[in-house]
């Protein structure tokens, strides 16, 4: 039996795996929205040394700025679970894009830590729901048989932000000052707003539903499929973000990788992520999420064990980063495609908001745990990274089994 049972005839399913012109327009627009949203988050930390000097912010406080965005996105992600399914998707998306544009641009007018922190908290408050809405609209607009490749395009925005967005932002800051990237991303968000207004139609699969209540939320969470899906999302994000914040320091201090080649390392990793996402989308549509997840998990485990834990000579920093980013991207496509089948159409906004909240909290938890486990010596070398990698390996091994259990339950339910 095919895992995606919305298409009863296998021959018809193979014939109809390509996106229509309307579906391509929606997916392309949502990919641009995600690109702007992700770039808004990713560009801030590389700009830290630039604005910290001018605003008098100690570099030790730069983590607070990034964490404030994530925490704000987690909180509003939970709150939006009570609201998103009550409003039309297009109206809701335009509202959060407008808020993201204004709050990001406001960061350019910061005069110190307090004002910049406030701008980033507001940006996170709109960024969290924007991501949830984009995934909900994909689920509403794209049939499940084609959803994997659609999600691969939308989530490919992360790779494009790594490959092109962050380097471009750094160049803008070099020539026009650190405020220029904030203005630039704000303007790009306005373009996304105009594109949504003129070119997006309200998804026909979505029907407005009453606001989510606490009692309904508890019932929603007690549903076994929902609980498994959220546990899956938490496992993927925790196992990734217990490692991701420390990769740059590890390869430079522990593996003696030159600082001037870091850009190339992330460029290659972004290319690997982009290519693997497109392959994973098609593999998920044709072969299901379980097999795809095992492939992604294998790449992640290879990077963790042979690169981060054992330091095998053949696993250079570029190879490690490419394997890790490719594996993480493959897992993200497979589990998001699977999780999109869990809620009913009028519950997707709430579900995606809950998932976004869980992902942000799991990411923050992973970063916090790694900071507690790691120490550094006088040369800046990280001590204890093997323990961090081991925890990531253990949690990663749970992911394919959670995918398999959920995929079987959904096949039975359908």
C-alpha cells in the first residue's frame, strides 16, 4: 500500500505528481515569504560584531538578541494556535508579513541594546506565525501526493538564505553600515506582502473554525497522532540544535579550520541542503516518509559519529557540515510532509502553530543543554563536544521509529 492514500490509483498518482501552474505560483510565493522570514532571523548574529561596536553592546549579550527572537516566536506560536484557524489564511498571512516588515525595519533605528531587543522581540512575534501559516497554506493548497516536493521548495528558503541571503546582508553592511540589511529585509517583506495581496487566492481547503479553546487544545494534545507528531518535531529540532550553535567554534578551535574559509564551508553546506531537499521531496512522495527519514538520519549520524565524536581524518569540516546539513534537511522534509497529514483542514493553522512552538522550544532547549555541557580551555578549544554529539546521536535514533509509527497510524486512519 502506498503511504499517501489520498490517491487511490497508483498510475494516476504517478501521472499527477507535477505541480500545476497555480500550485507553482502559490509555492513560489510562500517560498519567498519563508526566505524573508528565515533571513530576518539568520542575518542578525553575523552582523553582531558590526552593531555591537556602534551601539555599545557587549559581545557577551549578542546571544540574548538571538534568543529573544526565538522565545518570542515560541510564545506567539502558541498564542496563534487559538486564533489562526478563525481567520482566512490570506488575511492572516498579510497581517504577519506587514508586522514583520515594520519590526525588522525598526531594528535599523535602534540606539542601544534595549531598543534593538524590543525590535527583535516584535519581529519574532510575527515571524513565528508567518512560518506556521506558510506550512498551513501548503497543506491546504497542495494534495498530499505532491506535498513533499512542494514543502521541499518552500523549505528550500533556508538553503537560499544560507547561500545568498546572509552573504548579501554582510556585503550590504560592509558598504552601507549595519543598518542597511535591516532596511533591505524590511523592503523584501513589503514585496512579499504585495505578492500575497495580488497573486494569492484563499485556499479552498480551508474553512474558518471557532477559536481554539484551552479545553480543545488539551484534547488536541491528548490525541495520539498529534502527540506523536509533536514529539517527532521536538526530537528533530533538539538533536539538531544541540550541535548547530557550536559548529563554527568547533571546526575552528578543535579542528583548526581557517576562519577565512568559513564562508565556503557554509556555502557548500547550503548547496548540499538545497539539493538534498529537492531529492527528499520526491523520495517522500514516491516512497514514503520512513525510508526518507532513515536516509537523512544516516547522513546526520555519519557527521556526528565520524566527524564530531571520533574526528576521523577523512571527515573534513566541509564534509561534516555538508553531511549534517543535508541529513537535517532530508529529515525536515520527510517529517513535515508526514505531519501535514495529521490535522484536519480546519485545524491546520492551530496544529502548525503548536508545532512551531514545540520546534522553537526544542531548539532553545538543545542550545541550553549544549551550553551546560561544554567548556573551553585557554585556547578556546571546546571540551566535552563528544558528549553533545552522543546525546544528538541517541535522540536522532528515535526519529525514524517515530516516523514509522506515525506513518502507519495515518495509513490505517485514512
